[in-house]
């Protein structure tokens, strides 16, 4: 293990601190790579593991959601819980979020506005100019702590002329979407606007044989708008608003023991309704070698309600109704500059979250348990980065982050005593990295660093013994190579990583309606990532991406059953994933693309039980069409091989079957 650090040419520092109000201990933490983010997308300016999707790729590959992006990235995995993003799991290099009220491992930024956890993230992306995905921690560059990775999404910028985009699509299961966007100048060179919205509907792909209906109908309406004021060449002030309204029926769920995963026999129709709105003010100043950014945002997300028939049978046996609300305020400042051979940046971040939670559990139609909880989270952070240009080819980066997190819980349960408590956590996360441009076409980079995911409370469990969990701390090291040949016709990247994780946070379903988050004492994750592309002929492109993650509990004594789970594989982490894609564009505008994706075996519980194991599977998708500067037409197919698999398995013996084969058409206009 220590020999690996020498290979990485890193200087480890294990004297980071992790303190909470319950106990004080010296904790292992992590260091990772840092980098001054540039506006260009050349690998020379991005010495870290990541992927970039620009406007043309987003359109050609049909990217409309986070799920669409993660399928294209090595060692990124999205486990769709059948409820849009609600309770879904997003994993990268063995690091995951837990489904209920915990901190995310992957952070989302849209136009410098940070979003909440994975469960409350809006699932549809609109008017997007670019999507940049970071693998690894970059908390020294962003206010919200990016423990495992980060999505940085940029919207299209309005111009002086009016630009309009309209599109419509139709696919199997009576699934159709209409979308529109318009932007331009109200006052030339001074005041710009952007407006857009979409509506989507689907009949669903499941069948309720008892009620003789399709139980999983979906409806989504969204809108967004912005005003951008440029009082001078140095200032840019932007006001942003958006909203989403999801009115869905039953989530895509069935009994794990069912002969047909797409069929249920529920006596009641389910309901899943989510509503969100966001307001933000972004102030940006840039002059010569100095840049300043301030972003203030408020986001309100509501789940009202989620109603589930938990037994999937004609008998009114067990059901549950849940309401939830999350209100988030954030303030972030960033200041950066250049002086001779040094690039520097500093920042401050503050956020508050109020999470309200209410659940009623019913047996034979009568309420048998109810719970109301309030979880408050306060986060204060300072972060900085220094880049030393030692020579024209060698750069050294140092990053440092301070976090203070306070959490308060107030839980009231009908059947057990009330629970009220508070905890706070303080962490110091240093990071050290370098990159060396061996030639103009070959770059080596490496990093090491400490990071953390705060502890907190399991608000859904009535058992006070398992109501608290500790911070997860990480020492991460990475070595990478980026290269290009033949005037960038060939590009190939390789990354190796090694993670030491203390108090790994494990999600545990204690009963069908109660979750706890537990800590595994020691865990190790290591692996590699390869992504490459080659232009075989003018217009003909081949792409491949391969990820390998080997993660095991080194020491984990189950605090509930006292069983020794050491050597087991944490849930939601397939060991390997592979993507191969081919695309051809003719100068006349004709276009064809095909992608094959394979995912290795996954476990959905920490005991690695066969009943909660998903075997490896593969899917095939294709797009064919015609592209014109003013319009485009596509025919598309998803899951062309009609592969049957579960996108998510719950340890209460239910599961979310993936969507069957879907064929469709899309047309869009730009003028």
C-alpha cells in the first residue's frame, strides 16, 4: 500500500482532524488533485479525471437527465429507484449517497448554483450548453463539498439576436415531450432574457391486473427563466428562476418474487407528486487578473404525497403515505487571480437546510404507526487553491478546505419515545497534486488528499440505538495520463485510484419502512478508468469507456446482528462497467449513432445475499437522423435488445424493473 504512494509521487499527510460533539478523535482524511479551471476543453487545461459534453454531443446523444450522463462515464453508476431521482443512488469509485437525508457523494451545480441531495434533484436538463463531470474530490474549488465527484452544468448564453428552439418527441408507451426555449436581448449588449419550458407525459410500462390499468403514469411540467444585466464589460448580473411539477401515479415497483416484474395486483393506485422551485442571483466581476463571483440561492422541494401499496396484492394489507419538504438557502463567494507564476483562488460557503418528514403506516387500512421529523443542517466552509507554474510544463497545486457542519433532529413517533438531539462536525481537508506536460500531446498528473462526508442522524428509524452515524473520512490518491495523437483524431485517458475509507456509511433497511445508516470501520477501494476515442475516417468516430472498482469492507462488525461482514462488497457498486459507441456524420447532415453498455454484477445489501443480487446485463441503443442548421429529425431506440433487469432492489423484497424496449421519434427546430 505504501509503495503505491511512492508510485504516485505524493506526500501524504494523515494529521487531519475530525471532531464531533459526542467524541473527539484523530481521523484519517484524504488529499486529491487540484486545478485552475479554464474555459477551454483541451486536456492540457484539465489535469484531473473527468468528462465534458458540449452542446452538439448533448443533442446527438440524447442527453436529457443525470441518468443519461452517468451511463457514459467509467465507474459512475446511477441506481434508479423507480421514483425519478427520489431515493435513487449515485455511486462513483465506490462512494455513494444513502437514500434518506444523508450528504451526497456527488454534487450538482447548474450555472454556479448548488443543488441539494440526489433524491430531490430535478431530473430533466433543459437549454444546456455543456456538462462537465469531475471524478474525485474538488472541494477546494467549489463551495458545496464534492466528496466523490461533481456535475458542473452550464446553460446556453443569450445573444443580441433572438434565438428560438422548439422540439417534440414521441415514443412507445404513449410517451411524448414538448419543449420550447427562447432567448435574446431586451437592450442590446446590456440586458438579456431567457425563457423556456417543457411538458412530458407517459402512460407507463407496467400493468395492474387487479384494477386493469397502467399504474405508473407520469406527468411533468417545468419552466425556467433568467434576466442578465451587463452594466459594463466587467460586470455580469443574472437573476434565475425555475420550477418543476411532477404528478405521477404509482412508482415503477413490483414484488421481487413476481413471475412478471412488470405486473402488479395492487388494490389501490399509488401516487408520487413532487414540486420544486428555485431562485438565484449570480454576480460576476472580471478585470485583468482578478475575478469575483457571488451566488445566492433558495430552493424549495416538496414530496406531497408518496403513497405506496407495499404488499402489491388485492388485499388492503400494508400501505404507507409519506410527505417531505426540503428548503435550502446557499451563499457562495469565490475570488481568484493571477500573479507572475501563481494562480490563486479563495472562497467561502454557507448553506442551511430544513428537512421536514412525515410518514403514516397502515395495516388493513388503519394507521399503526406515524412519525414526524425535522432535520436542520447548517454548513460553513472556507476553501482555497494555489497553483504554482514551476515551468512551462510542470505545475504544482495545493488545496485546503475547512468545514463546520451542525445538524439538529427532532423526531416524534407514535409508538416510541420522542428523540431530539444535535451534533456538530469540524473537518480540515488538504490536497496536493501536480501535472507535467511530457510533450504537447502527453500529460501526467497525480494527486493525494483527505476529504469527508459528515455524519448525522437516521431520521427514519424509531430505534435510538441506531439513530446516529459518524462522519465518513477518505484518503484518496490518484495517478492519471491524458494523451492525444494525429491532430486529436485519437484521444486516450487512463486513471488509477486508491481510496482508504474510515467509517464508510452503509444504508440498511431495518424494516420495510425504517432505514438506518450504519458505519463500517475500514474499507478500501481501488481501480482504474479508461476512456478513448478515435476518428477512423472523416465523420466516423469510435468511443469506449471502461471502469473497474474493487471495494471491500476490511473491517465491519454489523452493530445490529453482530455478524462479521469483513470482506463483503458494499451495496450499489458494480465492479466493472463498459461502454462502446460508434457514430457517423455525413457532410450532408445524415447521422447515425449506436451505443452498447455493459454493467457487472451488483449487490443491494451489505451481506451480499443472492436474493438481493443483480446479475450483469447489457443494453443497446441507437439514433439515426438528419441534421440541418435550422431543424433536425431523429429516430431513436433505447434498450433495443429488450433486456430485462432491475434498476433497483429494495431489501424489503420489492424492486424497480427497468424500462423495456422503447422506440421513438424526435423533431426540433432552431430559428
